C-alpha cells in the first residue's frame, strides 16, 4: 500500500514543506484497524453463527430467523447517539475520558452479552438466549457509535479517508473471525448436525469473548482523542435522555402489542394457512408500530420530549429532504427501504440452508465466510470503479438486476447434490453482485444528503435501508417451512423486481440515465 496523503499545496512562509504521510507510521491507523476488528466481531455472532448453533440445538427455522431481529439496534442507533456523545459516565469518563470511557463500557457489555449467550443452552432457555442476543445487538451498536466519534476526533482531515478504509478492513477481518472462526471452532470442539454438543458451542462463544479482548486492550492502551469543532448535539444531556427514554417507552409499547397479539387463527389449509399467517403477522407489526407512534405522540404532548430538539434534530432534516425532492420523496424513500430486501431476506436463512443441504461447518466457513467476504470486497471495488465510470444510477440498476438473478442460483443449488464447486460458484456470483450493489447504493445514499443535515439524514437513510428487510427477514424461516427452499428463493428473487421498476422510474424523473 502506498502513501495516501499528499503534502500541502505549498510551504508556508518561513516554514519547511510538510512531508507526505506514511500510513504505517500513523498510530491512529493501527488503532482504527483494531477497533474495526472489535466492531466486526459481534454482528455474525447474532446472525450466521448463532443460526447454525440454534439449528443444531433443534430450534425450528421459524424461531431461528426471528433471532435476526436482535440486530435491529443497528438500525436505531442514531436515537441514542446524542447520549453517547454528551453523557459522561460516573467513573469511567473521569479515569479514561469521555470516548474511551464509553468505548470500554460498550466493549465490556459486548463481552458480557457474548458470555451470557455462551452460558445459555438454547434447548433449555431460548428466551434467555434471545435476551442475550438483543443485549449484544444494542451494546455492539453503541460501540459503533463511539468508534465513529473516536475516528473523527483522533486525526485531522488528511487521515480521515485512510482511517475509514482501515476501519472497514478491520471490520471485515472481525467478521471472518466471528463467522468462519466460530464455525471452525464449533466443528473442532465436536458439535455437528448429527450430534449436537452444547459444550462445543459454549467453548466457541467463550473464545469469541477472548477475541473481543483485542478491542478492549486497544481502548486501554490508547489516549483520549481531542474534541474537534463545535458540538454536534447542541441540547442538554437531560433533553436527550428524556428523548431516549420516550423512545424506549414507545418501543416497549410496540413489543407489548406483539407479545399480546394472538396467533393467527387456523382458517385455511396448508400452504394457504402459512400465507394467511404471514399477512396476519405483518398486520400485527403495523398495529404495533401505530401504537408505538401514538404513545410517543402522547409523551410529546405531555412535555416529556423537547419539541425544539425533535424539530431541529429529526423533523427538519426529513422536512428538508421532502422539500428538495417534493413529489419524488416517496419514490426515493421506497427505493431506500426496498433496495436490499432481496439479499437480506435470503441472507438471514442462508446458513441454515447450507447446513440442511449437508455442508459441514468447515465447508460453510471456508466458502461462504472467508471466500465470500473476499468476493464481497472485490465486488465493492468493482462497484465503486463502475460508479465513477458509468454513473450511480446505471450501476444501481445493474446491482439490483444481478442480485435478483443470483438469487435464482440458489434454486439450482437447492436442487443439486452437495458440491463444493457448485457452492463456490453460487457464493462467488452472489457476493460479487452484492458488493457491487452495496457500493453503488451507499454512493447514491450519500448523494441524497444535504450538507446541512448530513449526519442525521444519512443515519435515517441507512437505518431505513435495513429496517424493513430485517423485519421481513425475520419471517424467512416460516416462509421456508411453508414453501420449501426452491419456491422461497424464487420469491426472494421476485422481491427484486419492484426495486428494478423503482430505479427505472426514478432514473427518468431525476433525469439521470440508467
């Protein structure tokens, strides 16, 4: 890797010309590599690795995919980000500083959550496992918030691009450790599809606790960064705390509605009953969201939420977006919400599918986690290069088409005997197209933001990007049990058709070729 920063345009009067930056001599680069690794470990311990553990323990596909909702904390982390930015921790902030104090607490919470999962056998207490997964999602999302702030404050603008790329590299390595590494360990410790061993999975997740020590040591051995610029969150800590508590109350109302909604009545024969149950559950989600909104509005009317804070921090950025795009705003929001639905819905059930097809954990780890991550990185580079050459909307369209088509390859994989060559071909095509699509999509999301509201608007967009797909992905297990893998993969592919239509409509209306 060559030097990535150039010297200043010219030396100041009476001073020597500033030397080019050499990346391996920059301490913040190494810090962000290790913190990125720490951020990349938790996610797959909620998704793919946990799904295999649950299936080997005899948990149904329906319940396995419900666990993907534990990662919804990543979609709402912007709600409590102001608290993380402003609220000092009683002892840790005094000893370590504001950023390192929060970072240490978040990492300890991540490690405690992983340990709680390790010490819970899902056959004996599935509810406690679900609670531990939710805690892991919340604490991992909090760690991401702190690392973002730490990265911005730890170096000047010349290093920010390099720090971001180093963070992503560390994140990918962490994902390999938690994805492939966890599967290798579980297989090596003796848990298989035919012979489940809780001890093997407990040892695996305790090893992941130890792996998180990389981030913990980095936090303890580094210095507190120097705050730069004006405060991002201008209101008092108390105001943000009340807003966050109101959000928690609204979410509690949402959960209470879902828990107290009766199961779908048996009205039809299979598979019609499964379709009816899916629609019924979707309407339950809508009802829960409506109740949560009413509760939040009630708290707002009661003065629990600062109206100026709500307007300036959340309402104005959204209103600015609607004002800029006018009649196109709804179309743009629909595309943001649906663009990744096809690959995320399929991805939630993917590991269970590989296992049901007869692939071992070692094979799944090597092909889908190690090789797959490499293909995703290659696809991201290809997508970025093509976006520069062809324009974002063209590559956005290409990515949507390729993702839908590659989902059909899973139908073929489901109809063949287990073959590492076949699995490798499908993973290569799927991850290349996924990386390309995400690169173009992130570029497009960035282009939608107003520089006056960049942080909030991008946070809302990126949350909306994953919110609906993750909610729908939670039902992927029940869809597979109702339809079978082949029809499910066809349905996942067809979910991409509305996205292609939306891109075509927006390309014309925004006067951008696709």
